[in-house]
């Protein structure tokens, strides 16, 4: 999708559904964000930008890692998710770190040049339709010597948390058009060499891209059928089901539940995934 389509998507029904499930996403992706923070260690940073902040769970996680007097700004295009972020911030009470949220497109927002010394993103940078231009814009927001860290997905086939339910769904749905592997989307940065080239073309230096296995888990004690529906409705299969009737949806849910049954225990579906942990510097 183009940037305009992404903005419409995240502010429409899909964005509202993600907002309703943000607590589940925060629990599922929180361990990955914590591992990324341990990997990049933002200690010493005082002005931090969280790109694609969503419901703000990682923005507050960043705030917990910083010293008193620091500032964290979470930026996202989605009004529904930012409403969740604002509520999460209100519930957190008084903090020693200034935390704010901004609804804007980070790929083209006119940031104050050099205003930030650390840029962070948990799966929020793979959706730019001009990735080199977007990263140039973000680098311009970083102070000289500033650092960036983000995580992104490797190939779909290396991520069974997507591949297993998708294969089951396609038993009952027409296959979507073959995607451009470099098009904006969750797996846009699967090609390690391409990703390194994008960052270097945008002016970043000291680029490191490290493989990191992760575990993706869904569920909070419900049965397999309920947990499968939750997983499919928030993931890529949900887009394929958007225009289908209830009968087709049920066929997909049943097939996916059968495929996911070996991965279900104690009220949770757990599947492996593969990510890149990326760091880079500004000069």
C-alpha cells in the first residue's frame, strides 16, 4: 500500500480493531521490544523518537530506560492507536520523563533538524513507499552522533506465525496477487542486503543487521477456537477475510484451528518467528 493507503488503513476499521486488541499486541510484542532495547541500550539518550509507536507501550518502555529530565515522543499515523497511547500515558501517572504523542507520517514530517539523539521502532518502519527518502528524513531529525535501532521481520516463510494460518486460510480463499517482495508491508525488509543498502543510501553509517529468533504467542486462557479467531482477525489473514461472508470465515477459522492445534497449550498459541535487529549511526 502507498503511504496514503496506509494512513487510511490505520485510521479506518482496521486501525480501530488494532486499538481494541492493543493490550494483546503489547503483551505479545513486548518481549521483542525489551530484547531490542537490551541489544541497543539507549542509556545516556535524552531525546528519543519512537517511530510507529502504536498504542504507546514501547514509548513508555523507553521512558523507563531513560534518566530524569529526558523526553520521548511517540509518532504514529493512527488516531485510534494514539488514543490508546494517550490513555496508557494517563494511567501511568506522573513520570520523571516527558512523554508526548504526535499523529503524523514520520516519513515526511518536518522534524526539527538534529533534535533527537536516539530513534527507536518496533516493527514500525517497513511501510514507507519511499524507504530511502523516509530514512533520510529520519536521519535529518537525528543529532550528529545520534543512533537508530529498530526490528523488522525476515521472510514470510521464515515466520510460521504468519505462514501456518495463511496456508490454512488459502484452502478456502482465492490466492491474492503475488506481492512485490519489496513493496511496503511487514516483510518489506526481509532482504538483508537491500535493507543495508537503503540505510546506507539514506546516509546512515555503522549499519549492523543481526538475526534474532522470536516466539509469537496469542491467547489469555481461552479455547483453541476463540484464540484462533483472535489471531487471524488481527493478523494478515484478517485482511483477506474482510470482504468474506460468515460461512467462508468459519471455514477458514476451522481449518486454521486444525493447523494450529499442535502449537496450542495452556490457552495459548505459540509459533516461532525470525526478525532482524538493526542498528545504525548518524555520522
